[in-house]
C-alpha cells in the first residue's frame, strides 16, 4: 500500500523537519520521527496507530541515519509482533475467536508455539492487541467520515460502527470479553483505555456537531451502548443469515440514530 510521503532518497522540501514522511519499503512502514528520540519514536508507532516499524528521521537528502543493533532488534521484534496480530486478525475473520488457538496462529505464521510466546505472553495478550487494532480501525473510519465535506452525521456514524462490527464479529465478541470493568489487568487497561477514549471523543464530536447542548459524554455513552445492544441482540441470531443480520442491524441502527439525532436537535435528554 502506498503511504502519503516520499520514498527514501526524496524529500518533502523545506518543511521536512516539520511533518511526517511515511513510505513503504519491503512491507515495513517508516516514520519521520523528527525530534523524537529513538525510544519515543518506537512508543509512538505502537500507541499512535502507525502500523509497522519506526524508522528514524529522514535527513535533508532523504538519508537514513545509522541505526544501532538495539534499534534493529527492536524493529525486527515489532515487525514480528505486527505480523502475529495481522495473522490472528485474518484467522478471526474465518472462525469464532474462542476457536482460535496459539497453535493455529503459530502454524499460520510459520513458527512453533514456543516461538510465539517470545513475542506475546498469552493468547489473551494477542487478542488484546487485535482488539486494540480494531478499535483504532473504527476510530480511523469515523475520522475519515468527519473530514468529508458534509461531516459525519449521527446516522452515518451508526452505519459505520455497526457495519464494522458486522464485518468483524470477533471484534465485537472480544469487546464483550475485555471491555467490562475489572476484566483487564492494569497494564492491559493502560493499552486499551487511550484507544477507547479516542473513539468516544470522536462520537462526542459527532454529537456536538449535531447541535446537542446537554451532557455530550452522557449522550455519547447512551448512543454507543444502544448500538452495541443491537449487536448483542441480533449479531448471532440463529434464524437469520449473515446478510439478513447485516441488513436488519443496519435498519435498527438507523432508527436509533434518528432518535438520538432528533434528541440532539430538540435538546432532549
């Protein structure tokens, strides 16, 4: 996938030091870290949604500085962790997450289960990484809608969110596993909380642009809960095909969105 920016050997002009330069080389994504330290740049890549491995600052002539062995080891480790997440995400599109095992992932990656444990301590940790990735994907989808000419309406937000859940049912199942308070360790909570906070802030922004003057956080939480309630009730209805579930949940999400949009405009709640 071509990423906005210039490939190695080219620069973006006078403002090279002021903005990211992303490029794709051998399926590795590099980031122009600017004034970041190497350690801060690696952390940014993991927490800021940049998929892949972090490179160092691209110089005036597009040259990459020399890296230490520790840098290279960290890049390799992060690339392998990312591969494991991508493979797991693909497996989860084929079967229920409760049916995916460490051995399944290891076989698909091409390593032994013991090797997999060098990168993730447990299956739950891998699932958590996939859940984090999914949350960021939803946030990215909503953000793209928000920058459109007409912005993102509450109805469009509902369609995007429920559509993602229908296409990634395992993500919704993992939400039920990880999201409840007390189900995550402190370390796991620190990983997921920023992504969930970002998602909820985007929803609040849509509610705000709809004209709501009341407690936007309360309304956003109610809207988010209502959409998840639709999926909890109908996502695995045994009497409906997957396509029927998609269509039905989309219709219900539209009803919910209309109620909330009306409430936003009239100042209800």
